[in-house]
C-alpha cells in the first residue's frame, strides 16, 4: 500500500496563455510538515499555492489532499485555512467577529463559537483584543488575527502567502517566531510562500526552491544551504564569493582549479559533469573563510594572500572585504574588538577547505 500524504502534487503544470508558469511540479508533503516555496518574483510559488487552495485549476497533473483528488473541487470544500500578506480583515467587524466569521458560515452553535474563538485568541496571545476593531490594532496584531481566523476552523492544511512581507524587520522577526511556535504546537500541515530566504530557512522542515516555474531543489534547510543542487540555488540562498576559473586536474573526488588570475585552488568533485579545461564559476561562502595576519596560521587546503579593503562591524559578526588581485573576497568572522592588524590596507592571508568550494560550469552571461 502506498504511503498517504497530506498533500501530493503529481506533474502539475499551469499556463497563462503561451507562458508556462509552473512546469512538472512533483511534491509529497507529510502530515505536520512546514514546507516553504522559495524563489524570486515570477517563479511560480504563489501560482502553485493558489492551485492548492482551489483559486486556480492546473492545466495538467493531479492535486491530492489527504489522498483525495482535488482537481475541480472548490476552495470551500478543501478544509484549509489561508493567510494573505494583506490581512484581509473586515474593518466593520470586531476582532471576535472577524475570527468567528468562518464558523458562522458553517453554522456552528454560538456557545461553541465563543469557546473556539477564545481558544485561538489565546493561541495567538491576543485574548484581550476581542472587542477591538482592525483599525485599532498594529500591523503585527492584525496579522495574528488573520492567522487566528485561519486556524479557528481547525483546517487540515494551512496556507501562508507572504504573510510577513508588509511588516518592518523587527516585527517580522517577532511574528516569525510566533508562527513557528504555533505551527509546532498545533501540528497543522503548513505551506509557506516567501521570497525571503532567511524566513524559509527558519520556518521550514523542507524548502522547495523554484525558478521560472521549475523546481530547482527540494530539501532540508541544511541541505539547501550546504549542498545546493544548482548554481541558482547556491547564489539565491545566502551570500557567496564568486571567482572565475578553469578545471585543471580531475582525480577521483579531488578537483584542481586555476583561477583566471592564476591562482591554484582545490575543490571536491560533487558529481557535476566537469571536464579538464572547462571554464567554471568557483564559489565559497564568507563564513567558510578564515583570515590570518601570518601565513603560518593559514593551514587549510586553499591559501590566498590579500589586502584588507574594508571592515564592517555587523553585531554578532564582522565582514572584511579583502582584495586578492583578480577579485574582492568577503570574509565573515565572529566579531571581536577592533584589531589594528585587520584595518584597511593590512596584508592578510585567507584560507578555506576544498570541501567548502562549489564549482559549476560557467555561464558566459554571468561572466
């Protein structure tokens, strides 16, 4: 017997005119998972969410929720809750009335409505706001009420469409924490659409990275960040240094590289079809690089001499821009008190492990 999933997408495709906006999308979501759809604008993430919600119909493929085929089934028959980035609260209704609205449509008895609304307002930590109107609430409070309204009907699936994008940075971080707490406490299967990589990494059990309607990679946050399946995933998630070079030697898992500036570097072969003499793009993340004032301290597999150009204190860490001749490398280190040896103009050595290098066939349009 095949495994039962809360949500299953099988070869889903969606066109708008001649433009394919979602192509061959396959995904299985287990009960209680929080899955993020992550990608730039126009990648198909919201279109896919709208197909799951029933606002759009797929042109090809099958959509299953709890094992039942949902193609053609209207949104109000899918037992799901949805939270939009615009809150969508009724301004003429109190908080209580807004949250209770879905229950009233379902003709739930008044005593049960009071009980369920009270419980969900406790969950979002706003029971004292029940008699207020949306205009009397902050942006963060309005979004919490929108989440409460989605949860009060006890949906089997919660859909979140960029729910934090209208909030300032501090409030977005606070509400992100609340949403993760709620999702884990309730255990509702959740699909979270975002273009913000940090939100996706923080919230998700797994992330679906999309680009131009195609799935680039599906994996845990750790896998997506540390073992990207493509150059797009690597460059879209996190910050990375890029150096142009050429493949020199291929020996088992060991990969020798020569940069366009003449530096010799080492990397680990990760299964990509690379050939000797091929032009490549070489990447290493800032936090994987160590910086030293003495060459004797640079002991990792790759060692490069440079000159400090800029030092930026960013709280928990400090970023140094180091000129290595052909390019500038960004190095991220744990913040310490000001060190004159790392001041602009200071000679330094950088080193990093071959295992922390990612190599992709060069796209000339990026060069």
